């Protein structure tokens, strides 16, 4: 279940990023990061021993919970949105490009109208 | 009841916090919301204004509106109560918050925004119809959304009634009617435009109040370390990796609420609204930030109240959902408690508005288009539909508690199983076919309705940790891929050239 969750989330992100024109290398890094964070964040606590009241705390939480909360809940928030900002392609989104997109879409639709009707 | 869906419902009375300060702040709060809604309503002149905020909104406005639509009153009441009750396992509902917005932005944002540009789509079923060149796909999607939203609106109106009952010391029925009248008033006149701008005010207050409450939790508990040690000493299972849930249940929460976010129409439809699509670059950063800040209340109160009760600083709770009201009334300054109580009501109202807009669009736009009979005056019919759906949901909330709860638990599973494969994957995979999308949505619809009903009637229950919503999502995904593969020869014909251009842009 841990591996499945990690795979599904990483694969969906990779699919969306690849279709958005991001190069394979950065996509692999982002998807790999998601895969590792989820797999390790939920897998490591299973392997670690239970804490006692005197166990050391990590930023105020027992180690296993800290791995989940800070590893899965917080770390991706520092990495993934910035990765998105860096890899995001703004080309094609300015007013001129959008107008060109609309013009080309209208042309293409005009051709489609000659084809079979919607079902 | 299916835990994944059932925990979204608020049916337990909230301890009466009615004090003069809380009543005054609530009245001021609602007056400000009313003023904003009135201002926005005057700017609503077309059906585009009504359903997709017309000429578009800015990045901050979109972010706060999306946050307000994402985080309903559950985050303030049910969430901390669940954390108090089952421990860290409850956090798996929100742990994916740091991943979901970048995920959704990659999978949907650019393509939905560009689809709006070239096809003038206004609803999520519109996008499904355009993607598969199919009115039937748009219709099935609209039916699923309508069933899900009707239940959500009814359950949220019931929750709003409970909140107003507590704040103003009125009866539950009066609370439901007052709440419904306020939300319907601004939803029917201003549509999503009114909702978006009130959400900006409400979302800001929610985020700021959550941070302040978290600071109070830390100070009153002697810091997070002290809170953890208090809990570890008396109830170590609470701070185990899955809390008191099974691993399967906790991980199901993570996957359902993580991947399921891609199928929430009231949230993803905000992508249509961004005026400058180039600003999408910063959306995940802002949205993830405000989401995590607002979730601090969920995390803080759940842990803080548990430690407070275990240490004897707070009296044991009668019901887990009392965690937030009890903490606010006993541990926070009255002005902060007043703001949070008003924020809870506002959060529910924001959610109702967003769902009303989605449901009204399904009735006014999607179903008529699917039947080949588009409505001429969508603004007028949209307003009338909003009122009709609101009145129906209010009647359900007042008259039929059992039916409301049953309808309410359909929501999450229907959204996830009908929209994640067909839209989130379909907009990224040219190999998806019309038959695959319709089959997948039909399977999601059937599995959710049948198994949630059987579960509700106690005829059949899944093993602990397995949910009907999760099963529906998995089966609809498998159906989507399998039927698309079987009908792969039609994939190219099912994709219009301009939509393909959007998918490749």
C-alpha cells in the first residue's frame, strides 16, 4: 500500500509534468523525490522501534511521527512548489500567444465541423 | 458508516459558546461578508460572471478562494476531534497537502486554463465533454456531480445550522433556515463571483486565526515537546505512526484525499478563473503555504487538547467533536474564540456557495447541453437553479437526517471516481477514449452508490480500512485504462484537433 501510494502519486505528477513540456531529467527528479519521500516517510516508521517517554524528540515530536509529519507533510512543501515554479513554462501564456492559440483553435474547429457530429 | 466519507459530516451538536463577544463578532463578521457579497453581486451581469467569475481573478484571490473551498468546517471541528480520538492516523487526511497542489497544478492547471481560452468552457463537465467530444460524457459527469453536490450542500447546511445554533442560541431548525437564507441570498445574486470575494476575506481570517490558535496551543501546553511527552507517558499509541488506526486505513486516507483532490470540481474549476495564466507559476507555492498554515489549527488543537485532558488541565470531552469548542472557550482569549467560531460558520458557508455554484451549473448548463437543448438565458436560470437546489437541500437537511447523511457520504467517492480518471488522466493521455471515460465514470457512480448504500443499511461492510470510495476510485481507474485499451482504435477520433493542441501546448 505504501509502494502503491508512492507510485500512483509520483506517476501522476510525472505524467502531468511531461505533458507540460518539462524535460525528462527534471521530471525524473521530481517524481523520484515524491516516490522516495512517501516510501521512506511511511516505510521508515514501520521499521523503527517504538518510542518511550524518555526517547529524544525531533522538533517536539517522537522520531517516527516526526518523519511522517516533517518528512511527508512539510518537506515536499519546501521542494515541490519551488520545483514547479522553476520548471513551469510561461511561454505560450502571454496575451499574444493566447490570441494566436484561439485563432488556431477556431481554424481547427472549422475543419472538425465538417466531420462526424458529437455523440 | 464509511469512515473516509462519514468523517466529513458534522452531525453532533456543538457546545453552546454563546457569549456577547462571540455574538457581536459573528454579527460583524457576517455583515462584512454580506457587504462583500453585495458588492460582488452588482458586478455579476452574465452567466460567465455567475459561474466562473467573468473576466478573471488575480492569483491571491484564486489562491484564497481555492483554499476556502478546499478546507470546509471539517478542518475546524471534525478534524481536530478525529485527531483527538484516533491520534496521528487522523493526520493522514491532510499529510498529502504538501503534494496535492503541485500535483494538481501539473496535471490540470495549464490544460484547464487553456481549454477555457479556446472553448470558453465554464464547468468541469464542459471540460470532460470537450476532451472526449461527447455530450454523453458531459451528461454522466454532470449527473455524478449533481448527486454528490446535493448531498454535500444538505450536510453542510445541517452543519451550518449546528454552528449557528451554538453561536446565537437558536433552535437547530432556525439555524439551518438562517444559514440557508444567508448563503442562498449571496449565491443566487452573486454566484461564484460573490463566493470568491467573500472567500478571500474568510480565507485570510481562517489562516491568521489558525496560526494564532496554534501559538496559544504551544504556549498553554508548554511547547510541542512537552505536549508530546505528556501524551507519550499516558497514551503512547496516540503518537504511534498510524495512531489508533490500522495502517491500511491511514494509508487509504492519504491516497484518497491526495489523489482525490484532482477530482474536486469546486476547487479545480478555479483554474478557469485566473486572469493571467502565466501567474500559475506561483500558485502551488502560495496555495501550499496557506493550506499548511490553516491546517495548524487541526494539528495543534488535536494534540493540545489530548495533552490537556491527559494532564488534567482540561476536563474530559463528552464527544471528540467538542475538542475545538472546548479549547477555544477554556484556553483562548474571547476575541480569538469569537473569530474562530465565526470562521467556522464562514468556512461552511463558503463550501456551500462553491457547491451550489457547481450544482447550479450542472442543471443550467451541462445537462441541457448533454441533452442537446442549451438554455438561452443561463444567468437567470442559474439563479433560479441555485434557489431551487438550495431549497431542496434545506428541506432535506430539515426533514430527513438519515437521507442527508446517506447523500453526504456519496460526495467524495463520486468526485474522485468520476473525475480523476476521466479528467486528470484524460487531459494528459491522448490514448484515453470516450468509451473508456464513460465506462469509468459509470463504474465509479455505480460502485459508490451501491456500496455506500449497502454499507449504510448495514447489509454489507468492508474490512477495516477498506472504503467504498477507495474501491470506486481503483475500479474506475482500472476500467478507464482497460476500456480505453479495448477501444484504442477510436482514440484519435475522440479527440478534437483544438483540444489536442491544448493538451500539447
